[in-house]
């Protein structure tokens, strides 16, 4: 008996056998596989490509797993002949599970690998097991004994085996067929292993395919075993695989040459029962054949027919329906039906046909995989006589497009194409991810109108034919479809003409239903079919209308009800529907009842922004189901209401208290008379200011009076206080005990909060302009004052205090119900995190007027802080303000956000510039006086600049963390520009060029009878200047933060004989009226232009009768020149928000400071 290794044996080496006896000359390998396969095998001759190497000495068979392309591995076996006297063996047969199957590159690689000593390679991490791997002793003994059994086995009586091929009806089809072989291809090709029997017949060899797979055979030679295994390996389906092997799914490209080598492997190809022979047949055409068993009924089945001898197997016949076919047997007997057969291979490369008891194996031009599959599924179709015409009209054209059709019955007639029409079917999409609005599936069909010979018409529906353009996607292929696409494009609907199904949703779907259906139906030869469930969409008769109304809110007198809605044709539309189009940029939206409405994206985008702002700036609630937005707002949203009113198509006049919105939003407040208590003549612009202040007071909402310095903001504020008291002069005291009720005819006391240096001036101005109103000045806290805050408030109409005292006595001031608060120089409360801001926010007052010429110096948060105190509710909270305004404006330069901010503030912020309203003011001349440093001064400055530059540039990388250190370094440079001794006393011998220039200028000015103000931020330098001026014999007044008698210092200049007033910017830059001076010197520029402007306006203001000259002294080629340039840029910050500028420059940044020193 012979032995073939089982799977658990194959791959284990036979010790000493391979290296000693397995040697194959390379010339024999080349003769066996051919030079081409030998060349392709060489890259695989290594231990990484060949693994599980084994050798069966009994059958002299090499086996291994050999790597193939694509990462696959193939089982390869080579049967060798007996070695010659020199020990060389020749290959007899090889099998492989690769597509080539026999004599392949994998077999060559295995023989070369063993012959080259590859067997000496050890196993590598589960890779190759070399043929010299150590084997356990027990295994060696078993294998040696079995080898001896093979060697000592007696010769077999018969070595003849055959492969019997048979065609049988497909038993998997349950259609009651009982007639043996089916006409056509409804059969299977099967094979079994047979041996000769008695009487020349063949019988089963008793070898089951599944046992053969696992290595057990009977008396089969190695060549036979390998050959049958190769057949088995090619049969993919393994149907009925015990005795009969189904070959219909076999790999035909390998099966065909394998059968051709059967004789070499000592295997005969044997016909099955009822067959005389198996032989190659002519090339056949596979398709559909129609035949008639009774002359009336037509049967259509899949079949194989003879192709014309000169027909190219890869080409299609011009006539899709032919009468070709096998008509007679070789003996001339007529054949009335298709020959029975079986289609072999997944692409139908081979067909087995039974003709006159001969099994013909015929080649077939390779079919598309899908066509082969469809032909296998095709079963006999019996068509009654009366339905043949219907079949020909409705189905034959389509079948003829897919398959060759042979008409044995002579009954088939292919209708002629009369014309092509198109049907555009639109249905509702209901699959995953379907949208709430119109969501459609649309598909074009090509309607081919076919005409039969009798004149009847039938229509064949086909999809549009696409052609694949690669990355460009599918395109239309036929002439009629291209013509349709062109006509649709001309009508504006070319985008819907495409092969396959189209998913169309949202706005596109709505436009298609509203306009496209009608437009496409107007095209010749086009039908549009709209399925049930698709919504009806029509265009609106008019655009959407915005409705705005304001009225008293029933929830309380502090709120107004703002109602905003959108209607279409009189019906309300939810905001979500409109704003969804705005956000997506769609120019139209669809209402819930199917109306397609055009929308002005810019206009409704503005509406959306306004509503978002209203919700953010107030205690608001969303609108109801009718689509209206009902929002609770305060009078602070007058600017917002004004913007909404401008957008509105339908504006309902405000009712009740909401009428105040009209006045607040207007540019013409109701005029009021000058109060009798005011002892001053108001200029026209001051009268307008009073009218505006009276309007705010009437509606109990504060504001910001932001006139330029010197335009009389103080007298306007005092006029308002007088107006407030005059309006209550007829109201008697109630005696209820509150401060507001203790003074007959009084609305209550007004609190004035001002810088410490200005408090005396406020007291003096109040006594001068409203002498009938009692004024109390509180310059100290309660524990240092003879009276309490409450006592002064009860006995006076006006209480004046400083910001410092208010902060320290915050609780006492918060306990009073004030009629109103006047916050002078309101920029002192610009920090919302400060204790002063908290003290002001805690005051009990319905009205707060912020008075400042500079409501913003560095950034928008400062403006927000002042607005939050004065006109509460105008702007949203800090976080929303940052998101809506500060970030877009400061970082992104958003001009639209800047415009909105100005419009929100406009009703509550009044600003007039001197050049526009005060024509009687004398002219003002500004000049830069450049100062050249001395050589010694320059050397000191340049040395310090180099030292500071290196450290400051490094610190600027983390500006926020190093801000204090950076500003300290810059301050050193600024002080050096003034006087080197300010930085280091050792430099006291170096004269200050700026001081020398100043003294020279003042000496000349004073000699001509002029008087001057001299400002500096550095008090130590002012001390030096004062000493120098006094040494020159010039009389000097001096005011800085350390001055205790501020009024005395001011009076020394205004009423005494001081020719020069030296002031620090912080102490003397605000609240003082110093019109006695007509020259102003600014000794050290700084990047906040508002600070310098305040200082200059001490002299250039109402009451000045002489021209004013302003000199900015700047040291040439120093940091001061760059500060002046930075000043210019920062001035745009103020102008852009409070005036009408469109550009906004943010507050001081790291880049600004970097520019000062680089």
C-alpha cells in the first residue's frame, strides 16, 4: 500500500531524507515549468516565501505552502520520479491551489528551494519549517516503519483510474421536472473517480473526494493522487463531494489544462452513464434559446448554441435575435430543442453539452460574472401562444440587450424602436435621515416606444444609460438622453437630469415641486410622475412681512411687551422656518402649508441678529406657537426697538408706557423751558442737552453726557437737577419719613460723585448756578464728619462727595433713596471689578447720569461698565456683550457690530464736539516741539535702550503675565527722555535738554503777558521744573496728588498772580476750569490721547477768550516719537465708537509695545 501524509503530518520533515535524496537539477525544473515560470519563481526561493515544507518518501512527494501575490499562500505538491544513479530526481507531476494549478512558478520555487539547501533553514516564527528541523524519536520510528511498509508492499494489480464526467439535471430546482436532462443549461456537470469493471464498464473506485482531500487513497500512484487532488481543489462549491464532485463552479482556466494532462498522470477521462464519449467541442455562444415543443407554446431557456465559424467570440452579433443553433444530429436527424448542458465556471468559460450521447466540452467567450450568474438562475419559461406578442413587445428587447437570443421556434419578433420618451418619477423619501421639509427621491426612466409589425405599440421602460467617467462620476451615454439634458439645461433644470436615483431635499426639493414639475412637463417627450405622499408646493403671492408691536407688559411697570412676528399671506410663520434659510444662505423657505417664499437674506439676517440681541439684553422669553416673538424689554432697548421698527412692514404704534420708546428713539426730544432756579444763560446746544436730559429723567432712565471737555457739562447737569425739582414744586411733603418726602416739593436729593480735586468746584458751581438749591459737600467719611450721609441728604437737594469717600462709605450711601445720581468724570468707574463700581451699582436710584468727555479710553469694556451703571438694560451682561460686540469689533474689525453698538447707545449717549457746537470758542493750535538731546544725554539714553530692549522683547512673549515688568521698563525709558537724573542721581551733572527748552519758551511767553499750564505724568520731574522756574524768577502754582490744599493751589493760579501752573495729569487733568491760561505744555506724551485731551481742555473751554496754543514736547529719535504715533492710532478707538468712524483699534497690546522698542 502507498502512504500519503495527512495534514498533521505534511510539513514535518523526514530526517535525512531531503538533503540526501531530494535533488532536482535546475535544467529539469526549467524543462518541467518552462523558462518564463522559472524566471517568475526566483523571488519566491527564500524561507520567507516557502513554509510548512514536507516530504513523503513513500510517494516521493514534496509539499509546502508557497506565498503568492496579494498575501495568499498556496498548497503546492511535486511528485518526483526515482532518483538516478547520481541521486538526481526529475519532476513528474505538480499540483497547486493557485489559478494555474499545474507546472506553476510555485512548484518551481519549491524545487529550487530544496535543491538550494533551503531545507537547512530553521523554522522562523511560525514561517518556514525547514526540512532539517528536529523530529521527536517516536515520530521518526512511525515514519520509518510506514516507509518500509510502502517499500515492501506488493505490486498493485491495477493502476488504471479514471475521471468520469456526467451531466445531470439540477436537483436543487424544485419545479417538478421529471424528464431527465433539461433542455438548455439547467443541468450540472459532475465528476467521480472510477476504475475499470467487468465487461469494459467503469465503476466507482470507492475513493471519496473528502477522504482524498485528507490524504487517504487506495492503490493510487503519486501522480494520480496529485492529479485528482488538483481537480478537487478547483471545484469551489464542493457539492455532493463524497463520491460525485460538482464542477460547475470550478476554476475553468486551470481545469481545462488539467484535463489535458490526464493521460500523463495515468488518468483516463471517462464518459458517464448513457454517454459514448467525452471530447472537445466547437466554440459555443451562451444565451437564451426559444423553442416550441408543440408548435404553439414558446419555451425560453438558457442554452448553448453553435456560433458561426467566422464569428469573433468577443464580439456581439449585429442582430440580437438569430435563428442559429444546432439543427441536426451528425446523422442528419432534426433537433427541435436546445441541447442539454451545463455552464462551467463562475464566468461561464466552459460549457458541457450532450449531443447525440457525446459529452462535448466547448469553450465560451468569457462572460461577465453577473451574466453567467443570471443565466444559471434562468429556468424554462413557457409562454402561451396568445402571449407571445406581449412577450416580444415588453420583454424581448430587454432580454436581447442582456443575452444572445436564438429563435428555434420562429415565433419571436423584435419590435422596431419608434421613438424615445422620458418619465421623471418623484416620490417621497422616507429612509434613514429623512428631513422634516420636502425630501424626495427622483429617477428618470427612458421610455422606448416599440412598434410591432402589426402596428401595435408597446413601451419598454429602462433607466438612463450611464458611462463611467472615473473621478468625474457617471454621465449620460445615449443620444436621446444627452438631448434631454440639453433641453432641460436650456429650461434651467439640467441639474436634475442624471442617471440613477437622485436624493433632493430642502430648498432644491421645494423649487423642483413649485417650478420644475411644470417646466419639465413642458418639454416634448417628457412625463413627470409625482407619487402619492409628495407634498404640494406653490410659490407665495407676496414676500414675507415683518410685524412689530410694543405695549405695556402686564407683569409690571418696569417691562414692556415687544411682539415681533413674520407672516406670509396673512398667516404667521415660525421664526425657525425663516431663520433656517438665513443660516443656510437659501434665498427661499417653505412654510408648513407648502408655500415657497422668497426671503431677503440681509434683511432677515438683521432681524435674527436683533432678536438674538433682545433676548441677550433683557429678561426674555421665547415666542409662542404662532411664530411671534413676545419679548419683555425695558426702555433701555429703545435703540433696538428703533431698528426693529425700521425693518417692519407692519408697525403697530406703541401704546401706554411703551410710547416712551418713540421719544427715546427720536432725535428730537420734547423741549423743556429753562428752570427758573437756574441762574445761567444756556447756549443752544446746552438747551438741547437739557431737553435730552429732561427726557431721560421723565422716563427714569439714565444716560451718558459725553460732550467734549469745556462745553459746559456741569451746568447742563445742574440745569437737570433744577428741572427735576421745579417739576415737583407743587407736591407737598407727606411726612412719611423717607428722605425724598421730607422736603416739600422735592423729588429727593441728588448725589454728585466726582474726583476729589473737583468736589470743591462742584460745590462752587452749584451755589453759583442754582443758588436756591441747598448743597452739602462731604469730603470725608462719616467717622470724620460732623453729620451723617442721611442727615445731609434729608436737609439738602444736592450732596456732593468724592469717589473715594463713596467707596469707603458705600453702605451709608446705599441706605439712601436718591432721586438721582450725577457721576462726574465717569471714566473713574470704568473697571467693573473695582470697589467704586460696586459702590455705585449698590446705590438706590432710578436715575444715574454719567458725565464724562472720555467714556472710553482703552477698550469697550470701559464703555460697557459706564453704560451698565447709567443706562441699565441698554447693553447685555458682560459675557454677552463680549460675544456680541467686544470680540467682533476689537479682534475682527466687524463694522456691522460697531454700527449696531452705536445705534444701541444713541438714545442714551449724547456727545457734541467743540468744533461743531461752540463756534464762539477761540481757535486752538497744536504743535509738536521736537527736542534734541545733548550728546551726553543721548549716550545715557541709548545705553539704557539697548539694555531694556533685550529684556522687554523676551517679556513680551507673555504680555499678560509680565505686564507690570514691561510697563516699568518702558517708564525708565520715558523718564530718561525727560531728565537722566530721574533714573540715576549720578547723572545729575547731565543737563536736561527738555527742561532747558521749556524754561526758555516760558521765559519768553511770560515776558509777553501770557500764562501757561505745564502737564507731566511724573511728579518728581514736575518738582524739578518748579524749582528751575522759581530759580528763573517765574511765579509758579503747583498741583499733584500730594497737594492737600487743592482749592488753594487752583486759586493761586485763577485768582492770584501765578504765571505758570504745573500740574500732574492725574490730579489736574479733569474737572478744572483754567481758562486764564492760553498756553499748554505737555512734557511727556503717553499713548492714551484722551488723558492729554482732558488736560488741554482745562484751558480751551467755554469762557476762554484768547487763542490757545498747545505744545507737545517730544525728544527726537526716542521712544516718545513712537508714543506720539501710537497716540494717533489709539485716537481712532474713541472716534469709531462715539463718533462715526468705521475703524476700531483695540486697546494697548503686546504688538503696540513691541513697536515702541524695536
